[in-house]
């Protein structure tokens, strides 16, 4: 799945060169991914660098992509990340987070939202119960689980810690989506309850190393990741059919 321009790959190559001018630049693959919220990953596999950028940042201006590249590559190489990179990227991610919250409250404000954990295909309460038993020894307190009112594709799941809600994208309540994919997204949101947000020096950490380690304990981790990656376009197309505003 390569749908990313050479331009973006070049930005990452530049970042590698900047941090380590003596070393030859490794092969790099950059893809977009419908992460839950604003989230990105970089890892190395068989000498190749795999960068996954949250779908929500696809249309980010070039300087912000550059900032993000220096952050991700710096983290991977364990180098000191230039302050300018953080500034230019966080200016974008903060405004995007604000925009997301605004869209969410606009959608729910002023009308009664009738939602249910029981979708037309999958039952989230039942799914939560079996995941809780299997992975958490029933230790996770049960949140309110609902399907989103509309088919979002940029965000497949969301955990609202303040209200104890987990929302799963309606786009996943479909017979064409394997059960392990829906379970994986629910499992991810349950991990947010298990690993509450950590605040260190005014920064928020949601996906800590411990979180990522636990995420890999999901029995169909690789299959779910692969399925989501391969079905981005289809989810998007389906979502576009029911989409009113641009944000979802
Ligand atoms: Zn998350």
C-alpha cells in the first residue's frame, strides 16, 4: 500500500541525514493510517523504516509534516529533537484537536442522541465483556459503549475519560468488517482505561511504551493492523457516502 508522495518520503530522508549525516539513509516507507485520534508511529523492520501517519494529518501543511518527521526520526534515533520541530507540529495538532472536539460537541449539543451498544452486526457490550474476561481478568470497570452516530473513518474509536464513554465508529458495524478488527479497536480503547493518560512536564502521554506492549498482546494484533491498513480507502469511501461535514 503506497499512496504517499515521494515528497513526503524525501522529508523523512532529509530528517535522517540531518540527525546522522555520516550514515547512509535507510529505505523508508510512509503510509497513512486511520489511527484513533492524532497518533503516528515509526519503526524499523528488516532494516527498513516504516512510518505511519494518522489519517487526520494527511492534509497537514508541508512545514508541519517536516516538523513531525524530525520528531519521529529523532525519537527513533534517540536524538535531541529541535524545539522548532515540536513547535511547528504542535501548533497544528493542537488546533486539530480543538477542531475535533468542536465537531464532536456540535454534533451532540442540543439534541438527544439515541445510541446503543448493540449495532446491526456487533454488540459492543458483549464484546467488552469477553475482552475484559480474556485480557483483563474482569478488572476494567464497564464504561458506556456506543456506536458513533455517523460513519467516521478518520477516527475508529474514542475514549472519553471525563465521561467514561467509549465510542466506536459506525463504519465498523458491518458484515464486511471481521470481528477481530472491531475487537481490536475496542481493546485499544480499553487499554486507555487500563493505562490512564500520564502528564509529564505539561505534556500528555496516552500511548506509552507499556500501552504499546499491552496492545501487542491482542491475539490478532498483526491481522487487525493489516486489515485496517488495507481497508482505509474502502472505509473512507463508505464514510463519504454518509458524510455531511469534512471533519469525519
Ligand atoms: Zn489511543
